[in-house]
C-alpha cells in the first residue's frame, strides 16, 4: 500500500516529535503492508525558504531511517487552502505531492470559507488535481453530505482517513466516510498519522470495515492503484464496481501485507 497523507517528518509540525517517533511510525507502516509513504507536513501559508529547508533536513533524516524498513519516502505538503494558493502554484511553489500534478489541500474543520469552492476550482483550472484532505471531518460537509458529492462530480478528489471508518473521529465522520466510500466519491484512503498512536492502531479495523463495504478489488484501488496514478500524474483507473463481502471473505491482510500474495506497488 501507499500512504499519501502522513505527518512523518520529525519536529516540523504537529506530527512526529522526534526521529525515534518517526521510526516507530515506519515500523508500524511496514507491519501493515505499506511500501511507500508521502510525508505531508502542514503548510499554512507561503512556503518560506526557512520552512522548506527545515522540512528537507527532516526528510533526509527520515530517508536514512526508512531504508531499515524497506520504505520509500516522498515529500508533499498538506496545504491550508487560501485564496492566494493558485497564484503561488503558478509562481512555482514546490508544494505539490512528490512533484506530481496533485495538490493536497485542507480547510478549517468548523467553517467552510466563502472562497473555498472557487479556489478549489481555480487550482483545477491550472491543470492540477485538487485532492481534499479528510472531507468527512468537516462540519459543513457533515451537515450536508451532498456538498462533497457535488464537489466530487466537478472533479475534486477526496482523501478519506482510514480511522474514520472505525469511528476514530466520531459518528458524524464515520457516517460521512461510509457515504463517500459507497457513493464512489472517495479517491484515496490514507492514515493521516501524526504519531505512532491511535491513527495507526485503527488502520486494520478501518480497512476491514471499508473492504466489507466495497470489496477487496476496490479497496486496492483506493490504497494502491489510485495513489500511484496520482503520484505518477497518470489517469485514474476506471473505478471497480462495489462488491460487498461477507466477513468470512474479507482478506485485506492477505492482499496488502508483506509476505502475502499481493503485487508490490
């Protein structure tokens, strides 16, 4: 699997606090079957030279440690959406995911800014893909799930956090995650891990519950195939039809974990 959204870099934001914690996170990622991680520190404004230097230094340390866990680590940012972001991207700000055509953006959890919809589409107009981080956690979408479905219909991609399926962020987020999954609006499932704690510990249950809703083949698309396409700036695969499974047929571990029969991606 490939984790497209994770706060792995030590001491740069509210994620990992040290290289030791980062190593704990990578050990857990390895156990779960991840082979590639995109480290996505928060970016709340213009990417300054100082912050970029700090991030790159942390990335270098993590890459050295990652070799112990047979993990590939790339760099991106989780960008707070602001009206100036399209102009920053045009000017060459290096904040896209692993240098791809995909931009991971987030919004405030408790409000939906008036400029949000237009700015999301302005990024699309640049020929870039707009990937909305954890839409199931935004209060405005919890109150009106159709808002997310309408955005998806207009080409906005959605990254749902795996722990949401297990109720990690409460019932409203869990219900909305299920809706986005079943309606085909979810593009990518990621951990959004900030440490070696509950967001990782909920991954196994979250994947099991997601697979029960859409089947193993669709789950693979959401955790491997779609992610790879985004990072390679390639077209997304045609979505596999939802296939609900009985608990006896659930096999995400067999498909994704190391040592199983999955194809490494």
